[in-house]
C-alpha cells in the first residue's frame, strides 16, 4: 500500500514494558501502533504510562509529542523537557533515561542505517 493512515485504528497495538534490567522507576506500560515496518524504516504511534527507564539508541528517531509530558536525560548531561506539540530527534549513540511524567503519546519515525 502506498498510502496509510497514521492512527491507532490503522494497526494492532503491541503492549510491552521496559526490560526490568533497564527500569529506573515505576511500572510503565508501552503501547505501540506500528504502521510501517520495512527496510529499516518504522513509524507509528507510541504511548507510555508514567515511569522511567534507561534507553540506548543505535538508530535515528524523529518524535512529535501528541499528549503528555516527559523528560529525556542524556548521560552526557543533556536534558530535554517535552510536551504536546514538541518535536525532536534522537540520534544514534544517545544513551540516557526516558522519564514519562504524564501518560505520553507520540508519533515517531525510526530509521536504522
């Protein structure tokens, strides 16, 4: 299909939790509606309930926050607070903590090279 709607109704949700070894606080539940999954390109909508976990990126990820709030803290001391309407890019090599303060929903595009 050359054209797909990017809505939760467009895909079956996948429900996961962070790896317990990476969990920092809380019991966040992640729901992902992955619309595209082909040739190293992924996009869809992702949601998380409050909590914090360690994350390491080997890929590029563009995100736009639809609802909720989070703080992303890099191991290098960087810190980004995000909320509705904010957009940002996580680059390969990023390592740090995702801290979801209010149930967060974002749309995303991930590219593995």
